[in-house]
C-alpha cells in the first residue's frame, strides 16, 4: 500500500512538472488591432482578450497595460519612458475572476491619459508601443502563467468598433460566443480631433444650452408679467359702495326743471302744428 501511495505521488509530481504553463497561455488570444471609439461620450482605447478553452477557467486574473515611448531629455539623452495606463476592468487591487467570455480592456482617454492631447493624425505620426500583460493561474495545476502582446500606432484603428460576439440561442436557452467575430471591426462616425478638444467643445455646447435655457426662462417670465399687468386683477367691490353717494345724486329741482322744460318744448311744438 505504501508503495502504491509513493508511486501515485511520484506520478503526480512528474505530471505537474511536464504540464508546463506556457501551453496554457497559447489558448489566450488578443485582438489583432486595438480600436479608438466613443463610449459614453468619451474617447476610449479598447483591446479585446479571450480564452479559447471553456473547460479550464483562469483564476486570479491580473491585466496591466503600459505605454512605452522614446523621449529625449533637455540634456540630449535618449531614454525609454514607461507609463502605466488605467484600464477597466481594474485588476490591480482586485482579481478579475469573471473571465468566462472575451473581455474588452478599456482605457478612457481623459485628462490623466497620455493620449489626451493626441488626435488621429498624432496617432499616425507618433512613435510608441502599448504593451498588454495578462497573468493568471491554471485551475487544474495551480501554476501561474503569463500572456502578453503589444500594439504599434499602425495597429490602432481610429473610429472603429468591435463586433458583438455574444449570441443568444433560443433553442438551447443559453448564450454562445462567436469567436469568428473576435477580430472583426466596423467603422462608425468618430471625431478626428483629440479628447481635449472634444471635451472643450462639449463644455462650450453645454454652456450655450444653459444660456439659451436662461434666456428662455427670462423671456417667459417677462411675458407673464406683461400679461398680468395688462389684464389686471379684478378687485372685490362691496355692494354698499355701488350705491351712489349724496354728492353724486342730482337734486330734485333739477329733475323738475328738466321735465318741465321737456314738457314746454312739446307743448310749443303742438301749438305750432295747430297753427
């Protein structure tokens, strides 16, 4: 019995040594090109990564992106500058364990991004390289492996978007991944200027909209005031105030004189007719 246990232990040890983790990293694929598109009104750099195996999940996934470019110091020294890119999903503090289908690694080009002031023409003329590194643990052997790729400026497509890969099959009542569309992209309308210019134009547009809203509110308020002033507000009058006062009543002798005058005129006209 002891010999069988030792033999099984040795077989497991030899198997773990032979199953090298670099074979596992061959099943990790990256998109042939990176794309720059607008997502949620922001310019984003997107890279797609996927796992071809569906029977062996990757544990403790860690993904990092770095920008490598050549710089010249003020003294004339040429050196390589490396800049960490903030990506989503962010896996530096928490493992991205939900890696059951292809992921879109998104870098938002904001004020903290090194691409903030770069337009489509700058991407075509600049010299840099984006390095993407993925680390994970094999589920069966618990061995750590690493997969990596890089992108040059001519491998970054401006104004493109990745095709959808998730398909819902009603007959099987489940989602399926169409890996034939992994590298497929399609063109869409995207501004060619930098993210900084895009942000400034958006702020200017928002300020113009607010000014128009304030002007409309002011015009509507003035119109309501003018209408109220013209129409006036009817006041409630007491019934007693409707009775004319003694000063406004005509005197009795005025009434008699007026009536007599009218009667005299009528009698005179009668005599003239008789004559």
